[in-house]
C-alpha cells in the first residue's frame, strides 16, 4: 500500500467524531498489516484522551465494509454481555468510534478505508511470552471471549479471508504448488514435501468432523497470539481481546491450537537450530487450564478432547503454508533472508514431530481438565 501522507491523515481525522483538540499523532504498534496511529486529544479541562486510528489494508481484507460489520456485531454483543456480568465495557472490549456520517469506518478521497477505537489505557500487549502468567492470562481471556460469544450466530459473520483455516483446501494448494514448482525448488525440499504428504489425514481431520456435525461452528478469533490480548498493568489480568480483523466462523480447537503453536514453542518461529525447538508441556498445560477455565463450560467435551489435535493441525497448517510460499517463490510472507520461509517451515514441522512424540502426555493433560468442566 502507498504510504499515508499527512494531508490524507488530516482529512481522515476531520471526519471522525472526536472531541477536543488534536495535540499529537504518531505511528503506533508492531503490526504489519494495517497502518496504525495513536492520536492524543486535549479536551475541556486539560484532560488528554488517546485514540487509535487505523487504515485498513484492503489488499489483505478485500471487503472492509464486511469486516467492520463483523467487528461492530461482535463488539456490540460483547459489550452487552460484559455489562450483564458487571464488567467494564470501556476496557473489556474494543469500542468503535463512528465517523461523522455515523458509519463505523471512513472512506477517504483516495479510496482507503479507516476505522477508530478508544485507546485502552493502563494495559499492555506483549509480543512474546516473558512471564508464564501472561500466557495463562491470555488463555483465560481468549477462553472468556469464546464464552461470551457462545450464543452469537457464527453463520451470520462474513469470511474476511476466504478459507483462512481450511486446512484441507490448503493441502490441495500445496500439492498444486509442488506440481507447478514455479521457483524450481521442489528438488531441494523432498523431505519436507513428503512430511506434508504423509499427513493428509491431519489436513482433512476437522473438515470431516464439522461436516458430520460432531463439532460446532463457532465465532473464532483466528489469530490467538499473546500480543492480541491487553493485560492490565495494575492487576496483571488479561482484560481485552484485540485485533478482530479475522473474527469469522470457525472452530474453537483451531483458536486453541494456534495459541499453542505460537506460545508453547521453546524457540522462535524461524529458528534455524532445530534442536532448540520443542513444545513445552508446562506451557501447554498452563494454557489449556486457562483456556478451559475461561470458556466456562461453553465448549463440548468433544471439543476439549480434540485440543491436542487443534495444536497439531494449526502447527502443521502453518508449516505447510510456509513451505507452499517457498515453493511459489516467497510471494506471500515477507522474508528477511534467503530460505527464510524454508526455515519457518522446518521449525513448524519440528514442533509437529515433537507433539506427536508427546501425544499421550498432551491428551492426559487435556483429560485432567476436561473432567473438571461442566461441558456437555
């Protein structure tokens, strides 16, 4: 996307319902998809109010209007539930600030779409697990997100990215990439290709269960990383789930699994020394405990039982996507060195292998907490 100019940003700011005088505007956060700014307004009495302003990436999200329909629907539902539970809706969910015309977005004169949120003060999001308690709090928060949205009609949500976690479809895309071999790399990664082909059953696993009605379609976040939770600076509690761009119909086990893939790994996502890569059972148990507690009995016992498979499928899918991109010539994921996507792929596959070795341990951990729930 073309870089935002000061003139463009000024136009946008004039067209949102802000109170006070703008005293500061600066880039904010570590996201790679949208352009995010932190605005500070001075209101009557000298009080400073902070606001988040974002330009939505219409290359990644082809229909920003549908995206915002998802977000306003979900946050309105969350706000109602939070109020019913005696919580603070100003801090426990995102609050969309409308444009001057009342819409939850503004389309500027260049055709770009923008949105704005109230800034959640005295809370922090963390890019990596620095304290195990933060990982636990993220689990409780994502579980609570699932609990509060358990009665939301998932089928009414738009798919903001088509087939985002359709592992079966991604397996077919992978096979096509191998056959085409656009970058002439297939001969160098025969072992990695075979690793994927040997696990076709893993790729198809959840689509079969869903089609047979054995697990339900739910409202899912689909990007359940630690940095998408705001943790209160004073209490240390996970208070708010953010970055709702990928909220779509999906599977709760996939949300759980993506958190494990990212947060329970003992190494970076692109670690080249594979002997450093494993799935920590301590972190796996910590997250499972928090997530199941947060869900508050809203998941079925079948869903909880399948959490180890959720971790395996999401890790496998991610590795397969990295390998697919490598075979296609690194056209989707940003790379910062030669063979970067291949390194990422190998790290994910090492995690899958480690999960397979620890399978009975993972199942035992889940069964322990499954027995304690009121799930049906």
